[in-house]
C-alpha cells in the first residue's frame, strides 16, 4: 500500500471499534439514568458521558483515515478564500 495505507487501515479499524464500544457505553448509561444524580462529578463518572466521547472520537478517527493531510498528500498551503 502506498502513502501509509496500512496505518490508515488501522486508524479506520480503531475508529470503528471506538464507535461500537461507544454505542455499548451509551446503552449502559441510558439504563443507569434513573439511578443517577445530576452532579457534575457523577455525570463525568457515568458510561453515558464516555460513550459519547468514544463515538465522537471514532468518527474523528474514521474521517482522518481518509484525510489528505494525514496521508501526506497535502502538497501546498491551505487556501481559505
């Protein structure tokens, strides 16, 4: 594979694994909602919070596995106009 294709495949697999793990954590967190208290420390300690972080991190990893900047194909300066 050219341009680090194996690393990109690993990043995509990691992203998918994060999304799957995040879905399980969100489902577990939803089941714990009736017994949870709305305190900031309790929110951060629950699996619903970490499930959302994991899902968004997985989406980020999947997007960057196809990104030109990560693959090293970004030839010039970025144009914002």
